[in-house]
């Protein structure tokens, strides 16, 4: 049986993967680069700003969406460590 924390972690994993894929898609569309290059760009930016890659991905998706409140999970829901 999963505890509340386990359920939350699974939710973050599912949404985190979606957000990461969406962010990579945005970069692929804008930069016309391969998926691997888009992922490395996200990863490098996250490392440069000392934040998890999922938070960086969420920020890109949020900006591309016009900064409006959306159905996406908030960056505070991602673990920082």
C-alpha cells in the first residue's frame, strides 16, 4: 500500500514527465533542434540557475502558455533535492 507521500511522488512523476516533454517540444519547435539537444538545453539552464530541471521545464511551459494560471501542477509541488 502506498502512503500519501508515495501517491504524491507518483503524481509528480507523471506530471513532471508531461511537463518535460512539453518543454522539450517548445524548444524543438522554436529552435528546430533534436529532442536530445532540447533536453540538454533545459538541463544546462536548470543547472546554471541551480534549480531542478522539472521546475525549469514548468517555467518554460508557463511562459509559453502566456503566464496564465493553468491546469499544470505548480513548481512548488516538485521536490528540490
